[in-house]
């Protein structure tokens, strides 16, 4: 079961992607936050919240919302214990993805956990 840890810009581990579970993104407490469909990131309420491209999470402003170890510019912090996964909510009807803005090198001002939680039901 392949899992990819997602870090904020300071290198703190915030969540992880479980490939074998429909690319669901879980918090380390086990809360299902969002999922990846192709390169799009959706909340379980159907909200399109961004893109996952080249091991980076991008928001609708074109800023970087999260990173994997491959794209993190600093050192990753120690990953906490992963809690038991909670039941996933049903996926809502997916919004049409907006046009992707031009990417820039800035980091999002919204904390990664808060950004991932935008699509909660």
C-alpha cells in the first residue's frame, strides 16, 4: 500500500495520500480530508480545491499549498503516528474544475490542513 506524506512549507507533516484507497488524503489523526482524481484535488462535498502536479499541491491562486518530500525545499520533520482511518463520507457531485491559474513560486498563506479541509461535508 503506497502512501505519500504531504508537508506544509515549514516541513511539518500534515496529511498523507493512500494510493490504494482511491487516492484519499487523510490527516494523521485518520480524518479523510480530500481525494485526488487525476490531477484534481476534491473535497468530499464535491468542491474542487486545487491540483496535485509534480509532487506539489496547487491552490486556485496558483500558489503552492503543500509538498511531498521530493518538492519540499527544507528538511521534513518527523512524521507522527498514523491514527485509525475514519470512514470516508460519500463523495458529492464534483464541481467543474476551473481553469488553472499561472503557477508562481509563492507558498499559500492558508495552512495546509485548513486548505485540505475546505471540501468537508
